[in-house]
C-alpha cells in the first residue's frame, strides 16, 4: 500500500458557495464553507472511503474534484496536471478519466433515453466509436455490469433500482476511466441489493484497475470496501487512516464518537459497548466555529481548540489526525501513542512542560 | 425526440379531450379544404339577395352584399388556423431559444432577457398589437401574426427558463457534465426533451389565444382586409344585429367552439404529458 504512488493529489481544496442579496447591485452577504481546506492523496488502485454526517461536505468534495463545481481555492492534481487550471477543451477530454456514480439511480438517468443511448453516449461524444462498434461496446458493458444485453432498447423506468444503478455504473465505465467518485452509490438501494452492487464495484476495481473515492455515511459499508478511510466534519478532514487503524485506534474525538455508534453484532459485547454521545448539533457551515470546528461539541476541548485550527499530523505511520490532543498526551481524552517515534516526541513535550 | 416524448405515456385521454381533439382536427381540415368544399367562390355576390336568412341555397344566409356567409365562414377558418399556428410557432421557437439561454447559462444574459419579458408581460398584448398595426399602417395577415408574436414569446421564455432551472439540477444533467458533454448537447439532447410537456400544453392554449386575439383585431378592423376572418364577419354582422342576428351569431359560435375545443385538447394533453405525475407514479 505504502509504495503505491498517488493518482490524485488534493491540496488545500476549498469550496465556498457565496450567497448574494440585493435586487440591482448583487453583493455577497455570506459564504457557505462546504469544503474548507482539504489536503489528501488518493493512491493508485485504492479505495478511499470518505465518511461524515449529512452536510459535512463529502459530496461537494467529490464534485469539486471532478470539476463539476469550480473550486474556490486549491489544487486537484491528476497525473501531474492541475485540473483546476486546465482550459475548457482539455478538461473536456480529461473528463473521460474521471467519472462518477450517483446516489439516486432514478434521477441520474435521463428518463427519455434508452439504456443503449445512455451507456453509449460518451463514446459518441468523445468520438470513440460509432455504429456497430458502439452497439457491441454497449452490450459488452451491459454484460460486464450484469445486465441482459437484450434490454439495450429499453427505457430506465422499466428497470428496478438495483438494475438502474448498474446502468449508471456501465455509463461510468464506458470511457475506461482511471478514477471514479462513488457518491453514496448504495444508500438509495434495498439492503439486499446493496451487497450485490458493492461486490460488483469490487470486481470491477480488480478487473479494470480502478481507483475509487467512496463517499458514504454507512460506516460498515465503507469499512468493507475501503483500503483507507477519511473522516470529514464540517468541511474539514479530521482523520485519515487505513480501515484497520481507524476501527482499532480511532484517535480524533469525533471519529471515536462515530465508531462507538456502530452496533456490534455480538449481543454480549454489544451490551458492554460504550457509546460516546455528542452534545448539540453540527454548527452551520455559514458560520463555522473558530479554531477547531469540532470544539463546540468536543468533550475534551480546551482554550487552545477555540483559537487554533489543528493541522493533520501523523499519530502513527499513515495515520493522520487533526487534533490538538495529539500534542498534549497528558490531557484528559488523549490516547496513549502507539508508535515509538511519537512516544519520544510526547515525552520530550511533557518534559518541556515541567 | 417527438416519438420519445410520448414514450411510456399512455394515460387515458378523457372524453372532453377527445371532443376537443375532434373539433380541432375538424377546424384544421376545413381550413385546408375551404376552397374545395365551399359552395360558392369567396368573391361571389348576388346583390339581389342581400341579408337573406339561412336557406337551402345559402345555408347560413347572405351578408349585406349578397355574399354566401357559409363560404366566408369556411374561409375564416383558414385565417384562424394560419394565425393560430404561425403565431404559436414563432412565439414558442423564440421563447424556447431565449428561455433556454436564460435558464441554462444565467448571468447578465438571463437578467436582460427576463427584464424584457417582464416589460412585455406588463403590457396588455392586444393593446401592443393594435399599436404595432397602427404604426405599420398595414392591417394584413402578416402584420397580425407579427404583432401577436412580438409580445407572445415572453410567456414561453419564462416557462422554459423556469423548467430548465429545476431540470438542470438533476443528477442526469450532472452526469452529462461529468462525461464531458458540451453544453449544447446537454441542453438540447438532455434537458429540452424533458421539459417539452408543459411547453406543448402552453402552445395548445396559445393557439386558442391567438385565434381569439386575431378575431378581436379583425373585429376592430385591424385584421387582414383581403379575406374573411371570423372576427371581421362578427364585426359586419354586429351592424345588422337587430335585423339579422345570425350574421353575428354564427362567427361567434365558430370562434367559441374552436377556442373551447382547443382548450379541452390542451387540458387533455396536460394530463397525459405531465411527466412528474405519470413517469414518477410508476416508481
């Protein structure tokens, strides 16, 4: 994992939506800070799970990476090129490599086009195939995602939710992309169908060497499919680690609360499960709290958290956490460091204090 | 695209809508065939038989010059259909194009187009038409169509803009952008076919409105002078209303039935084409 080179580098990504007021002279009165400074890499061939509660900016992040929104600030480097700086024509041709699978399998397909037209359209637009070659590619794709190729002339409303999601996946695969943003691809589906779609996504990843950014709010699903997991809160990334480290040693207080909320299938352990219940609601992204955005709900917050915004720091190799507790292991709520390296730092820090 | 529009939508077409469709088709047929089915020539006059009541030789009687009213009525259908269809054709085309630009691209173009439509819609359309015909000093068929089109497109533009504003936020449009489809394609291939239903319904009512407006203009003497229109027949008939009331009543009935029929058809189309109700009801 660690040797894999990054396919996508996101640096200081900010996505602010201005709110205008005034009938004649429009002036900006406020900004919704949907995504406020994200920096992370997506490694080639991995699945990076992006979790967080509704409105924390995970979908916005996915869309900003694909340049469906023009990011306010920051860089999205894909194979050495900053997508935000490309001109329109170049960006259009790069779009083949970066695709998206949508949450709602009903809204994401044009109701007036046949399945064949929906899946084949990218080939037509990018002039990659016409006529019979196009039809056979469409039928091949339909077979890959587990749809009967004979249904090529049917309309989306003739299919079930799971089948429609397969159509959406086939469309995303049409141009042989490298990277796919899966924006909650299973949360609108029946539980029985969810597993099928997850397995399909995993099979496709293996077969075509795809890289996924898997956005979800279902921790169990994310854990199942992801190599690494990133946790977002109010437009910021609070923790990034491998799935295993995230579940065994959740470090950020927010992540700990999230993971403590996942039920355990064993009733005996479940009875002893300690739930951390967060107080209050998520603050408005219109006016996020100063310093650490989580300090209003954090059970361990102190003065520093209100003033200073924590940066992502390595708590152990490959495990990044944005929390001031990392610097002050003696405090209430701080977890014992796992790695020798950080232990030394912690010791020296506490010696300094004395 | 048009075939696609009706795909999967086989809602019952109610009895009133059927009646409307029959009336509308009948009027169109009469308009097409008027010169062949009319019992007399349009210019025929028999000055010995002026203002006669309906009889076997003149089914709807004769006018003040001795012309056959039935013949004039049939030719009047031509004017009604021509004005109705071409006005709506021009208005909806202009409205769809400007409304699409306005709704899809937004920004200052949107501001300008919308302010213009607001000005046009704040002004009574028929008054504007009278003014325009008065300025051009030429009350012809073309002038009537032109004058009605000048203000008529605004409604279509606003309708299309509103539809596009809601449609462009849908995921399949976003998917198109993610695929790198050009804006032109997203607009014309994806969005427009999905918002055509209300436009078709509005166009149907628009035909009725244009026929009524043409009749009003003709009644005021501002319609085409070289041919018979229902409005001008009504105008002439009104002068003899006490003597021969049927001269005004027959064109009035023709206007009323045609407009009513088209409105019934429009109502039926709205029920049938309403995508939000019929497509999503299946889910």
